[in-house]
C-alpha cells in the first residue's frame, strides 16, 4: 500500500484521488490487469457523488499519469463506464520482488479488506442484501480522508487491535496517536486530529488512557476494535479481576506496549517497571506505556543483554554484562578505579545517559555523537520514513519545458508550498499542451514564458503579486483571446508572434463605426456646440451597443434553438434505431417460427452454417474438375458432388444418433473437416497444372540469372510461385463458377455451337 501511495503521480493530490487509486488497485483482475467500473460505482466507493467523481476525480486520474482511463460516454457526454488500467501495477506485473506484483490470492485479500472497511453495500435482484463496510455509509466532505485513514490504521494494527505508534518527540497538544495518523496520511496534525475525532465519534477507533498509581492519566493508545474482534483475541482481566469495558475489541487484551510502540521483544532488554501498584495487563485505562516499557525516547537497540542470573544481590551496578562499572553518578563514598575508567571509555555511548535526563549519544557539550546516531528502529519505517514533499525551485524541476516556461515567474514559484507547486506544475503542463496544439512543440515553452513575462509587466513585477497561486492559475497561465480566433492571445498570434489580423480587423471595424456615428452626429447638429454634438454621439454609441447586444442575444438564441433541434433529431434517430433494433430482436425465426429470435434462432443458424460449409466444399470440387465452359457438365457435377457430400456427412455423424443434442455439433465439425480436405485436394490438383509449372519454371530461371549458384534459393522461390499460382487459379475458377450459376439462374447462358 505504501509503495502505491508513494508513487510520484500521487504527490500533492487530494485524498479522493489517492483513495480512488487504491480502490482501482483492489478491484483489478489478475488475469487482464484492467478494471471496468461505472463512474457512480467508483464514487460510492470513495464517498462522492457520480457528478463530482466525473468532474474532479476522473480528470485527476488522467492528469496524474497513474491510471490509463478509457471511457464510454453516456447520453450527455459524461464518463459513464470507465476502463481503467493502473500503470504501476501493469508495469510491475511479472517483476519478481516488486511490491506491486500481487498474486491472485493477494488481490482477493486486498479486495476483502476494502469491502470490510468501505464497501458501499449492494441489494441483489434475488432480494439478498450485502451490508456496507465500516465506513460504507459515510459520504460527503472528508469522507475519502476518513476511509483512507481507517484503512491505513487497519493495516498498521496488530491482531489485538493496537496500532503501533510513532516514536520520537511529538507535540503535546495533539499527542502520539494523532502524530501517528498524520505521518500515515502525510498531512498536518490538525487535519489528522479532526479525522481521528470523526473516527472516534463513529466508534471505529478508541484512544484509551492509562491510569497511574497516583490517579492521573498518562498518554493514550490507539486501538481499532474491529481488528481485535476479527482476530477474536481472548478477554483480559484487570488488576481486580474485572473485564474492561469497550466496544468491539477494547475489552480484549491488546498486548504489551513494548510490542506495539517499539521493536520486537527479542530485540529489547527487559526493563524494570517504573510505575508501581498498577497491573501489567491491558485495560481501557492503560496508556501508551506498559509496565515493562521504557519511559525514554526511541534509541537503537544496541544494548548489552541482561541475564537474570547475573543479578544476585540487587545492586544498581550489577546486571551490566561483562562490563563491571558503577553507575554514572557516583556518590561521595564510591571510588572510581582506573579499570572502571578504562571500561567506561570503551563504551559505544558517551558518559551522559538516561539517569542524567540527557539524550544518550550526545556529550554534555552537545558536539560529539555516538556511533549509533542516525540508526532508527526497523518498525518506524512503516510510519516515519515516508518520503515527504520537499520545496523545489524552478531550476530543480525534472521537465525541461517547465523550467523554460516558468523561468520568468521563478520568484512566485519559490513562494508556493510543495502541494501548490504540484498543482501549478499540472496547470503549466496543460497550458503547454494547449499552446503546442496551436504552435510547434519546440516553441511552446518559449511562448508560455513570453506570456508570463507580459502578464507580470501588466501588474508591475513579481513583488506586487499577493497571491502567487491564484495569479498563476487565474491570470498568468491562461490564454486570453481578444477575438474569435483560437490562436489569439491578448491580440497576438501564438503561431507567428505577430499582431492578430482578426483583432486588427475588429478594431478597424469599431473605429469605422465610431467615425460614422460621429459624422452622423455632426450632420444632425451642424450648428450646435461641441458638447451637444458629443452628447448626441454618446447617445448613438449607446443605441448601437444596445442593437449589437440584441443581435448577439438573438444569435445565441438561434444557436440554442439549433442545438436543441439537433439534439431532438439525434434523440429521435436514437429512438428509431432502438425501435428498429427491438423489432429485429423480437422478429420470429424465418424457418421454424420461434418468437423473439431476431429473425433466426440459434438452431437454424447452426444448420445454415453447416449448409454453407457444404456448398463451399461442393464448389471447390466442381471448380477443379468440371469444364466451366460447359454449363451442363458443371450442373451435373454439382448435383453429384452435393449428393456425395451429404452422404459423407450422414455417414460420419451416424454414430451420434443416440445423443441428438450432440448431433449438430458433430455435423459442424465434420463439415469443417470436409471443407478443409476439399480445399487441400483442390490446391494439390492445381499445383500440378500447366500454369503452375510454367510460373515455377520462369521464377527458377529468373533467380538463377541473378545468382547462378543459388540453386536452393531458386527452388524455394519456384515452389512459392507454384503455390501462389495454385491459389490464384483456385480463386479464378471459383469466380467463374459463380458467374456461370448466376447466368444460368437468369437464363442468359451462351449457346454452344455444334
């Protein structure tokens, strides 16, 4: 799952996109690698409506480069049925060791898990109802985030329902469970806290807290009750023998925290409990730290094993393996020998330790590091080692076209966060594609850079842009045509970089119109003053603008009427086609009269196919044996071959009389075999014809003239020419036979002379 979510195409996208990719991955068949799903069904899986899925999720899947989507448009052009191919899984198919190279059983397990977490539920035709998953009925805002969060928590949970929490320093305001979910989702702590609160309100996760001996509550845990209930872990008793209360699986023992919040038991030494008087079992009031867990931050577990037999007298200096040193903070009466100093200097850590309240691995001065610094426990990789989106400048972009196009807005790009940079890069790529459709691909980045330069000059420079993201998406990267020409951008042709001639024509027309209106005002008020003539001129301009607006509105109305008429005609045509198709489907069989057989039932179709095969076999035999210039001979030989072929078919299928249902299948196989044998026999007969011999001899001599010593090549070329000639002669004779039969049916046979 992490290998799929860490793909570059999902960097900075919404949770709806990430969840849609996971849903498609879980529903991908192992045989074909392509999943066919309707847009509405995909929206039900991710908690969105069909329209929202078609307008935002499906285009986002195409832009991400993760999914190859082929659509079947519906009545209004929407994406009705989607044929999706998840490219990372498609490329990983057959790659040994790849995390996305899943077997059929693994895909089935993933689908079962997805159904248990977020299946929308179905009502079958027979009345059965498949219930929805844990979050199947959760729709609307943040539904995809909740589903993705619960899925990742279920994957991180152990059999007891406990989710292993991340280590290190976390913000006390939110706590370790929220930090764990934030690292799983790759989002902020506040957003993870809201998602965790929604899941907790729905009863899907729990954060029980541990009560210490003093009565205060310590850090909380993170439990998924459904996982514990699914594994049916045994009940656990509290210190007083009562069972813990909870829903789902919280009343079951979820194990030791050392197993959940740290490495495996085998890699950690047994630490003495630092809280007395509290039962070591797990209950609803326990927290992050069990009685056997160490109360310090995560460190590499490179420690000396402690043997229980070595502790004989219970002193603090014992149980340290082969190094017999005293504690770090020696009292006044404790003497430090030279041997102790030598043994301490050989330790892999500095003198500072947990007893001083300092981090092991750092000297008190803070300049030296231990040999194990930077080593992290293996279990943290699933939570804390996910690649984070880093801030990238324009010069760091992988695409050379983007580096050239966005160079004028480099300062604006640096002011964007990583998520905004991902969205802006997609918008820039789309703008490059639009420009490349008009101009050349090689000049598209330069043209987009010129557009950004012109737009920045309009606002006075990059420093005066308050909202870089909004300016890039709404003003800098978009095309602003000043006329009806699609190649126009602010009065400049994108393909020639010259002034747009259409804009020039429009401006000239407007100036001419203004000149005519001014001349009309001067003519009407010849002796009046300048102010009166200007007022009349403005009135004429307003009247002209109103007339143009009325004409434009009428033109748009006519276009709407025309579009509606075309849609009505198309709907009528579709209705006629559907009616005709329905009439064809409901037509009875032309031979046996079976109703709703589309004109011919399957049994009659099978019989017609057998008759067609027999006729072709008869034609092959007659074409190579009969004299095609003699109609009587061709007719006599056709009757004889037809009778022989029917007798052969009846003889070959005679043993199937005991099973009438298999007789038709046997007749079809026999007819196919007869046709193949007749074709082979006809070609073999024509291979020995004079035309084939002459063609083969000609090709043999031609090859030898070019290459005198290539006898084998000449023989192969001659044999190929012989087969081509035989096939040509067979097709020619079959055509002559058809023409002869057509003329005979029309009564236009030529009269033979005596």
